C-alpha cells in the first residue's frame, strides 16, 4: 500500500522524500555514533609493574596481541599492584587497565566502586624464604626478625604485612625492610635479613634464585587451609617435590603455600568491545598449564576481591559474537554499533515512511481544496444576492481563482482534481453571467 501511495507522487517529490529521509537517517546515525554510542578507543593505557617483574613481561605480550587488531597499548611501568590500584582510583591518572593482585584491595580498604575485574589470570603464591639454619614454622614466630616485605607500592608488601598483622606481627615487633626482588634475595644470602617475602609466579627471577640456593629454605605453611578460610581471596596451593627442578629435586619435599590471583582490572566505563579483545588476549597468554594452574583454568571470572565485569563474564562464557568471528575487529565493531542504532531507528522510520504518502497527498490536495472554500462562498453570494449585482467583482474574483488554480503544480495523478476545480470555476462564472443577464431590463416590444 505504501508503494502505491508513493507511486501517486511526482518523480520530483519522490526524490525529495528519499533525500530528506536519507539526510535524517544519516544525521541520526552520526549523532548516535559520535555522542551516544562511540566506538572503542584506539589507544589504551596499561599499568603494569617493575621492569624486572612478570607484569612487565605480560604487558609486552598484550601489546603485541592488541596491535594486531589496531589497538595501541601504552604501558605505564609502576612499583606494582598497590600503585596500580591508586592509579585506577585517581581520575586524573589516565590509566584504563592494570594488572592487580588479589588482596591488595582488601588490604587498602579503598572504595573501588568504579573499578571491575575483567579476568583473573594466574596464581601468585606468597613465598616466604628463610635461612635453613634457623627454621621456623608459623608466621607468628617472626617477632624480632629482620624481614624484607617488599617495596612500597607492591602487592607483596600489602599481602605480607596483612598476614603478619593477622599473626600479631607488625613494625613494632619486627624490623620490616622495604626491599624486594633480587635485592631481597641478596640481602638474605648475606644474612642481612632473616626472612624475605615475595609474591609472584614460580618463574619469577627472585623466586628461582632463592629456590636454587641450598642455604635458603622455602617455608611450608602448615596453616594454609586456615588462611584460605579466613581470606576468601587466598587459595591453598601445593608445590610438589621436584616441580622447580627434577634433576636437582627442588623442592625436596611437598611445600604448602597460600596464593592469591593476578587480575586484569579496568575502570567500569571501559568500552565493551575493548573488553572482548582483552579477554581474548588473556586467553592467548594465560590459558596454558603452569606450575599451579591447570590447562584452561585461566582466564577466569570467579570473584577475587573486586566486582566482575558483566561484559567480561559474558564474553568469557560465550566467546565472540558472530560478527567478530567472521570480520576484522574494527569492521565488526562498526557494524555491531550500526545494528544497535538502526533497529530502534527503523522502528521510527518505518511508520513515518508509511504516513509520508498520506501527508504528501494531503499537502497536494490542500493546494486545490483551499480554493473550494472561496469558490463555494462566491457561489452562495451569487445565488442569494439581489440587485444591484457586483458582476464585475464576481468575474474578477473568478478570474483570480482560475489563474491561481492554473498555476498549481500537482503530480499527474492529481491533475483530474485540478481540472475539476477549473470546471467548477467555469460553472460558477456561467451562473454569475446568467444572473446578471436576468437582471437586465427588458427592451419594450415594437409597436
């Protein structure tokens, strides 16, 4: 029916309607894409960690993977997870995503309402090394010891001090040293400290160095289950005999540890399309089997100590959408946004398109029908007026109406209505002339 209505319009009118519709649709799409539903950013800032740490190594891999889809990753190296949290909380820091260690948020007590976890990535055990000549079993035996707890801003320092405090040990009871990494291992080897805490994967340089030193011993936490039950972000882990080095049988016994999880976190306003790319990158980097991780265990979205992004959880469970599977990232992102825009837009445009022919038909006919009112008024006046008759005025008005009707531009389909109006004008003119003739005095009959 709509096509039949359009067919009644002139070619010029149809072209005008098509151009107007295209302009309105283009304007609506541009405004929506630019202001309401912008595309994913092409640059993202990632807070990682120190140059010698695993966070920095992983940041380099994320850079390479995201570059393949046209996203530039700007790495901001930091002291570690604690500093990363502060950067994400600072609205002026311009950090979008960061590596984070479970437990840092709990230790800080900060309000993290606008920060979400995209995925947990791998286990980060708490390693506690000591001299094997002065062994101890429990953390509460560290009173009076010289302890390397990690540099300020690191996740190791946040977790170590929190667990020691739970065991009644703090800076008033022990000598806490702000050193970590290779520096802490060297200080332990030189017996400048008694204990060193590290948090990180089994492949980290400091852990490997300490594990291979026969003078140092990795403390087995026989209360690992208690820590796990007390702190939901901790997991009980077992390092089996020979895991680090089978040839040297390192470690030479099963060691009980507690560990948290490394996380990829972001501000809650991160674009959903970018979240999907990051989850895919995390799967590529972290899905393999590790010392503590089973193959395919990571990345995961089980909560640690941050709320989980709904977009990240959906992508992890269901994978990329059909568009992203068959198209390049940016093209799929553009089409996805266009579909989101066009569906409600069509819901508005289709009814408008159906009503446009009726509106245009009314507009064309209104040019004709407006003269019918004046013509009807003139016709009544001619029928009821008594002498003297303003015949000249009537004829002038009829000439004006006829001339106006003649100038009306209408589609061919409406030409008959214009011709009918002209016929009516002519009919009224005949009535006026007939009445004028009837009012003329009759000449006397010849005698």
